[in-house]
C-alpha cells in the first residue's frame, strides 16, 4: 500500500480520539535540532467539523486482536487495514513539521499481536524522532493497557504526554462492550504513569539534569452515550481522575455509531449537546471551584440539556443571589452566570479605581444578558424585580434553547482556555 | 487640527510622543507618512525620527509605567489601525500619571481601547503561529507567504527562529511587501517582493497531497459544523492554506 493510502486509513481510524492538544510542555529546541513545544499549545487548522488540528494524529496500525463493540477497529469489523512502518511515520512527521502543518505527533495504535509488541513499535518511532532526527516538537502517545512497565517507562522519558483511554465509565459497561478489557488493566498503566511523574519530579529537584518524564502529564477519554451511564457517574469518575490520578485533562467524545450491534443504543446523531454539558461541568470542576456533588445528585443524575450546568446550579441556589458586583469576592463572582474567569479578574481589577456601573460591566465583556438576574450594581438590580428561579429560568431558556448555538459550542480543545471560559458564562 | 507625521517606524512614533510632551502640544493624531490623507483643514507637522529621543521615551515607559505597557504600545503601533497614534498618546499621558497599575483601569476608555487593539494583534499573531504554511523550495529554503491584517511578521520571526533554528526560511508578508529572512543564525526584516515564480522542491507536492488527504480524513461527517470552523479560522485567512 502507498504511504498516502495508509495515511488515509490510519487517520480515519484515529479521528474519534478527540484529544489533539499540544499544550503543557515547554520542551526547548536543541542545537542543530528541529522543533520545540509551546506551553499554551497551537492549533494549525480546523476541520469541517470545527475541531482544531494541532498534532498529526494517526494510528500505527488498525489491525486489532481485540473486539470492542463500540470501536471501528474491532477485529470482527470488515475494514480496510493498514500498518505504518516506524520510518514512514518519522518521515511524515518531520516533513509536516517543517512546513508548519503540525505541532508534533499523536501516535496511537490498535493492539497488534500483543500489547508489548505494539508498545515496542511505538517506542521505535519516538526513539528515532528524538535521538536520530533530533526532533524536539510535541509528542503524545497512547500507553497500551497490558504493556510491561519497563517499556512504558522507556517511552515516557521521550514523550511530552501519555494517555490511556478509559472510554467506558463503569465496569458493567466494559463487560458489555469491551469484554477483553478490565478496569484493572486500564487503571494500572495510569497509576504507573502517575507514580513515575511524581518520582521524576522529585528526582529533578535533586538532579536538574535528569530527563523529564511525560512533562505535559496524562489525559484520558470517555465515550458519551454508548452506554446508559448517567452524567453523575461520569462526572464522579472525572473528579476522581483529577484528584486521584493527577490527570491533566479528561476528554469526552460523543458516541458516533459505528456498528449496529444490539448491545449499542440506536443513535441517529452523536449526543453533542450532552458532550458539551460535560465539558462545561469539567471546566467548572477545574477552574471554578465546583465539586461534582454540587452539580448533580442521585435525584438528578443528568444535566439539563436546555441550560448550562453553572446557570442550572445558580437557579437551584437562588437564595445566594443577588450578589453585589462591587463587593463580592473572586470565588463568588466566578459563580455568577455570565461571568467567566477573565471577566471576574477584570471586575476585581477595575473596581479598584472606581465602583462599577452596569454599563461598565458591558464594557468589561460580562455577558450582562445572563448576569443581570444574579447581580446588583451599587445596590441596584437591573434584571427582573423578582428572584423567582422558575421565572428566571424561563427567561434564560427562551434565549438559549436547543439552538444551533448550543451545538456550536460543543467541540473545542484546550488551547482556547479563555474562549471556553467565556462559553461557560 | 494638528497632525504629527512620522516616517512609519516605531522610533518615529516614539519621537512624536517625545515632541508632544516636550513642546506641550496635543496633536489630534500621529500618523505615518504613507497613511496621510490630503485634508485642507489639517495642519501637518513632520517630525524627524531621532533615535536618542525615541530611546528616552522607550526607557521612560519601561520605568515609569511597565514593560507590559510598552508591549501594548508596540502592538497598537503594529495594528496600523486608524487613530492608533492618537490613542497611544492619550494612553501614555494617562500612564505617566498613574504608573504601573494603568492596565487594570479597564473602565477607562483609552485603556480599554489599547487593551482591545493589543489583544487583537496578539490573537492574530498566535493564529499565524499555527496557520503559516511553508513550502520547501528547490534550494531547500522554506518559504511562507501571508497576508495578515496587522503587521506581525516581526512578531512571528522569533518563534520560528527557535523552532526551526537549523533551516533557512523566509516569512513574506505579500500585502506589505516585507519579509523576515533567517539563515540558521539570525533573522532580519527587509522590504521584499518576488518577481519570478518560485521553484518548488521535487518532494513538495507529495507532502502537500498527504497533508490535504490527512486534513480531509480528520473531519467527522456526522459532526459537520462549518460555522464553528469559520469562527475559529475566518475565511480571510484561507488563501495561503495548503489544505483548503
Ligand atoms: S483495543 Fe482499541 S483499537 Fe482495538 S478494538 Fe478495542 S478500542 Fe478498538
């Protein structure tokens, strides 16, 4: 098969992995070398679905010994198969990079022959890129569950980021859809990476020169809507992963139907709005000081598709509002619908000079249409007179509703943290 | 109405600032020579660039206000937007009065204007770090053409001189006819136009074709959302992209 054709097949097979971020690493170039990493990450283009392309995201191969029902590459699927040689991947990466098409490589793979064999192939690629080509751009690789610790560690010393995809949030779902995988098998490499990162940080405190281990941290992905698992289950898992495994990001991927197995739900479209709600909630956990249990509980285990999680929270806690914009502290400002991280900071800065009026808020970029119901400016309330949550809910939903706008927001990557912060208003 | 007119360089602009303070004048605008429009009612005052004066202003901004503030002034200058000369002068007057906290004062119109402009320039620069496309020429030089809204070639050059330190490259603003040249050691900016057709490296087409195929295959059909794509990457920037 021609390299061009392999590229088509193995890009197709990789595209459902939503992570494409190139952030979090500050690897610098070496003498005579090519490339460096930009801590904020850089997008190089956007596809027709509006997602950013930052890395060359491909599978090493889509030949797989496993048969996960939700996956296009499952062994029972009748599919065109291909496999790159390490040299082919190295050549494409270097030449794409020089033309500034990409920030680096995101190499994943189906499980070919055995987890160790696959991981060893991945190692061949990254070793050649780093040591032969002197390539210092961003590299993200998948750790293949079941591969030996020794190989995973060897790879970890060469790459910027590693990830293990959990995909299914509960053991029952795994049993149903990915019977050859188990929770243990997935979590083992995750804790291994976590522990190696911690150990490495300590080593580097003593010996500045010891090589970094996965400096941009690890991430994972969860599939949304392939199983009946609730948002609450997913969000609790997310919270646990951030706290217990120090994950940098959890990605959510609305399930795109790839087979008509009776074990899978009959979906016409991927559940994009739900996916978007989870991203918003994830953002609230990481940057807004929320906890999963504040956003959902057993009685209400799923997000309202009509309203973003922050607004929904505010309406259920309407007794805390309105707050005075000239007095409230940063953490409380952050909890006001219509005020994001940037605007909260701007309010704190600007009110040092003079007390802020409603007009000032508009100028500072606060979404006053949304915020007006929850705030006062110098004691004056600009929304409706009432603090009745049902009434406010109806006003707000009128304006957002399940419009295209909601779907618009649904895919993004973490390069545009400010932008996303803004979306959450 | 008095306009100060300068040669278009940043030093020229800072010299104008110097003169405005020194002469205790308040020009209605400060404009580069090539942007000057004939207007009967405007009194034009040509200010000769003086690097000693501009260096003084430069240092004073750093010391009395902040390095960040100097950067904002520079970005506003690069924006080439109408009235930016006047806005810069107003901003600096205020800055010399209140010092380093000026940029927090976002309820103030001038501060916010400069903040907005410099953010726009920053955003465009960041976008081009990604969407700039090099072509490998026959002689192994990497060549990129771009038509940015703002004059950002000089902001892109440091990034690529770190990243592609072992290559020869040219980043060419074909709208303004200036380019950054890098020779594996250092970069310079010069006026530049190309008369002849560029001769591409024999492999160039092959990689472009691969990139186009990759780009097409990355999109997920059932998530198609062209509006989001255009929001992220406005169509005015598509012209020099290889993949579209
Ligand atoms: S192991 Fe990975 S590639 Fe193979 S079928 Fe399962 S999810 Fe797909």
